[in-house]
């Protein structure tokens, strides 16, 4: 009798899980905010996004560590946009780099009440956050560092995002672009970081400002930040070989 009840319960759990999965997959195909599913693989990406948003807490924090846990931190694949010979060369970045980033400004545009350019000093005048977190690289390695900056959510509040805003798009001086949704944008550990391990952000780690999205894989933490554009429609990085949503 007990065995029969156990089998029945297990069957109910499997059936229920399949039903939930089927519903989420239908919801993904029908209304996913990330229309990147041109194949089964891309449909899987969108399904992962919908499933995590539906089943996991949006308030969960990434683990934070002590200063004793800080490790060496490689900057693999990074090319300084100030290097004239590089494919990522930016004349504008090179000019601010020569002046130790004096006069550097972050452009904030799109679905906001107060679009404009914001200096590093103006960003630093907002309440700051310091966190020691683990960076998980898409190449398989991890490292722990301390980051200091302003919460992206505070910046968005200060410029007044419009009710229709759904995505935050990051554009970098090295030509890279990526985006996140409002859940990650307003996560308390998503910051615009200007400091690393107690000093100004080093060049190889994206000076003078980079994004830290602690609830996603490392490449979402865009370096060499130049512009933020808030939109009501999905604008993805194109087919770069990685999923748009990489929650951890």
C-alpha cells in the first residue's frame, strides 16, 4: 500500500513538473521578452530565463565574501580601447585615458525623464556600495574581488525611468553591447563599479566604470562603459555565441 502511494506521489510530482514546464515553455514561445529563439537552442535560452524568473526569488543575493578571500583576477580577452593598433580602438576613450579620465562622462538615454551625461563625480555623490563577490567566467574559471560603486537602481531612480521601461542596454567603448531586464537592473548587487580592491578600477578591468551583474555569468558585467540606453523593447547583443540570460 505504501509503495503504491509512493509511486502515485512520484507520478503526481513528475506530472506536475512537466505541466509547469510545458506552461512555461508555451509562455516563453508566446511572450518571451527575448526574441532570440531562432532555433531549439535559443528557445532553451528563453525557457531558462522564464523558468528562473517564475520559480526563483528575485531578491536572492549572490554570496559575499571577506577580504581574506580576495584572489588573483585575470583579465582574459581584454584589449585596451586606447591602443591605436587594436580592433577595439576608440578615439574618444583614448582622449579621456590620456587625461586620467578627467572629463569622462556616462551618457544615459532612452526611456528616462532626465537623459544626459553624468560625470564620475556625480555618480560617486550618490550612496555607494562595496561588495566582495565571485566572478564566474564563461570560460570556466572564477575569481573573487571587492567592488565599489553605485547601485544601478539608484542611478535609474535619479534619472527617472519611465513606466514603460523594460530593459537596460550597456554600450562600451570597445564596441561590446549587452542588456539586462529590470529585475537585474534593480537588484541591490547590480552596481556601476569605479573601484576594485580598494583602488580605482584598473584599465584591464574596464576603467573608469564597468557594470557588475552579480547574478549572471561574467561577460554580462560590461567593461569600459560609455552609454546606458533604457528601452521598452528588447535590444540584444546579436548572435555572439552566448545566451542572453545566464543566471547563476
